[in-house]
């Protein structure tokens, strides 16, 4: 949803617009598990590129040092983000399990 769509919904304040289901063709057929697998695969690919960049720096085969360092930093940040998302998901799960029914 874009900022323009949000502002038109706020200006209209029509309940049928606010509570209607908007379909996004990119997300509609994708399940949570496939999105999770894709995200984990992206983190893994980032880690592999980071390790390759470290290896090229160590062996002296690096052509562009700035790009290599950027790949290493990107790998580190993506792993940190994945760990934080995992920690938040686990804490949310524990909170749900503590709820009394």
C-alpha cells in the first residue's frame, strides 16, 4: 500500500474503504513458510558472499576492496537482523503460551 492510497483512505473516512480487503498479486499466493524459507535463503546467500569476500581479501585476489568490505558488512547486518527477528518471534510465542484461555 502506498502513501497516496493511505492518505486517500484517511481523507474519505469511508468504512467500506477502510475495512475492505486489498489484494496484492505478489503476496496473494505465497505462504508464510515460503516467505520464511526465502528470507533464510537470502541471509544464507549474503553469508556465502561475505565469506567469499573475506577469502578474496585474505588471499589478495580482491579487485575492489570497498565492495568486498561492503559484502562482509551486509552479511553481518543481515545475520543480526535475522537473529533479532528470531528472538522477537520466540518472545512473542512465549508470551502467547503464557496467556490463559
